[in-house]
């Protein structure tokens, strides 16, 4: 459990022991997945890339018509409070924004008061190589504006991850409805081809990840459509998000050996400070 | 608000005043939309079609690997308790099942204890005719197994409903990624063509609705692929779910006059008791 017995949660302006933090059962975040989140790496007590994370949260909120009830300065102060209360230095912050409590039904209430929730967990360094499969049980919907925002609707990714575990792998690659590569279940995908890192465009169903944007801006990767055949012929393969860059050493049972220098190049982007 | 100041909620075996019912902020239903729900009409104190609703919930739970923590008899008893505690006779019950509390991350924890939540609201008869649009901002993903289960991932439907409201209508029709008609934002769609009610197949992205199944079983409707052109040429158009059959009197601004006898035929299916 990320929230231990004595952990603290920041909920709508109050720092509370986790056991006292209460989400209303009528919160639309629970009832309909009506909300957004961000996952933020904290290194040496400093939340990384907060400007990018908060900008993406606000873009998503605008798209859904949710007005965040706190400004960026208040949220940054809440991050500091939450980390201090949990005595965490190397950590992961999760910021969740929902439309708030509402009556039954799909239509958003005009007077909803959004819920803003911040939790913190200790940072656990992941193993640096993993096995993956190409997901067969579901597809990423590149026709939905949801691909471009980090919403609470994660069931397709959960279904893909469960398929991976069932098939003896650790993660899954989602294709879009046209069969092009979109992303992994919790990270963007980076394919090494002719010595260059390629990553699928948002129009093919890739979440515009914060790490991905930095890799593109830093010319460490460029956007390109990727097919399952490209994956099978990969010189190298990585999954990257705001927390880590993981090397995929096995895809659908076939070994992939990625040039360590190329991985180091991607990791350097992740490790560069704000 | 569906839950008034004095309403009662049934949560994991306990009947509680709504203000005391607490969802853990780490519940995966909130964090990732990792769960399911059912909406059940209660007429004269009797929940309608519970066998069908509970069967669909269990099919979805099996698909997601969530084990409901109560059996059908216990859930039926909980319905009765919840209705009595809220002094409701004509009502809507909502049953929500989530995977329960879990640590950070997409992978479902092996030891999750699912959350089962029952809320009740008074029945408010809807107006019997509404205006609709064909949604342009998102599509239903017929490639996902989620189309066949009633999951908590409702954001595409919320986006479609918001588009409808923005364009001066009350509801929206979602197309699938290939451009075929799938459903409305909270109901199945029924199109009158050559005097017969047609409804899209699940393979085109229609949720297998409880009312829809009864209409098909009773030969009041049959499955057929429906195009936007079919909608524009409709002799009649209705949205139907477990709560109501609503006539669509205007689509993208164009008037539709549905034969009242045909609507009566569909409503008779809805009104037939268990």
C-alpha cells in the first residue's frame, strides 16, 4: 500500500492522516472516472518538472471543463507540505483532480466543487530491464481526446497489463485502432532505428508524456509512426516516463539487445534537473 | 446531489449515513477508474431486472479479475436495506464495484479487497422527448473489451454529453472508430426503419444494455449496423436504458417524428415486470 498506517494526504487544502482522508462516495472521480492525475518524481526533496506536470494537468482540466480549485503556487506549497509530513526525500507525488461530488448521471453539474488530492510514496527504483508483449486484448483509441490528457480512465491499460502478466511478461505495448504502436501501459515507447530513438506521435495514441516532451525538445528522440514489424526489427527498445527509463530486453519472447550508450543518452535527459 | 444530508449508503456490508461513508483515497476505483457499476430502476419498492444487472456486473468483474465480495442474495438484501433506510419506493439504485485499495501503479495488487457501494436516489421521471447531436469530439472504441462491460471509465461519454450541451442539445450519439453508430451517452439507441426498431450490435460499440437485451429477446427490436445516414433518414429514434425510453425529437437540428405506437411498443418492454 502506498499510504501506510501513518502517512499523510493533502486533500482540498488540508493535510490529514491517510486514515482520516475521506473521498465522498458521490465524487465523480470515483463514479465515472471524471478527472485527471499527474505522477511526479521527487529527487533530493525537489519535485521534478512540476511546471510541465501542472501545465498538462491544466490543459486536461480545460478540455474537461474542470476548474482546479488551487493555483500553481498553492499546489507547489502543498507538495512541500506533503513531502515534509511524510518525511520523504526520494519520492513519487501523485496529484489527482476530479470534478467533485455530483448527482447521478453523466451530465456534469454546473456547481461542482472539484476535488484536489495529493499523496506521496517512497521512491522504489525499478529493475532496469523488463519483458513486454504486444497487447492483443485491447487497443488505444486515437480518435478520443483522452489520449492527449492523463485522465482517470485507465482500464484499457489495466487490461493490457493483466494480459502481460498472464502471458508471463511485465508490461504491454498498446496498438491503436489502426494497428500502429501507441505506448506502453504507463510509459511512452522509444524505438531505436538506424541509431535514432523514435517515439509515436500523439495522433497515433501516445500520451504526451513529460519525459517524452523533454526527449523531443532535447533532440534525443523524434516522432515517427511505428508498426509492430518495426518493434520486431528493433535495434533497441525503451519505455520512458517521468519516473524512469526502462530497457525492454524481451518482446513477445524475442530478445532485444539495446546499445547501452543509447540508453544512457535517454537517461541523461531524465536525470537532468529542472 | 443524489445523496441528501440524511441519506444512507450501503458500503461493504454496513449501512451508513452518507456523510460518514468514506472511500479511501487510494481506492483504485478513484485512482484509475478500476471498477464497474449498475444502475437499477426501483418501481413500487421492487428493484427491476436485478438478475440481469447482477449477471452483467459479474461478467464485467470476471473480465477484470475483480471478485465481488458479496453474493447475489447479500446484494439483494442490501438493496432492500438501502431502500428502507432512505424511505424510497420509486427510486434508482446504483451499485458500484471497485478493485479496492491498492498501491501506486497500473498492475492490480494480488491481495486487493474490492469495494462494494450501493446508493439510492429518488426516481425523477425524465421528459419524454429530447434533442440530440451526432458527437464530433470523440468516438467509441469498439476494439476495447470495455464496450461490453459497464465500467467506471465514462469520460468519453462525458465529453460527448458536454459537446451536446455546448451545441444546444441534450444528448449525443457516439460513433465508433469506423464511423458506425454505437450508442448514446447513457443509453442504447433504437432506430425505426421500415416499421422495425434496429439497434447497433455490441461489436459496433454498443453497451449490452439490460433494456436492450429485453427488447431483442422480446422481438421488439433487432440488431443491425446503423450509419449516420440511416440516422438522418430515420422514421423514428429512441434512446433506451434500464430507466426509461426517451424519444429523440430533434437530431442535429432536424426534426424527427416517431410514430407513438412504435414508442409504446418499446415502452411496454420496459414497463413489463420481472
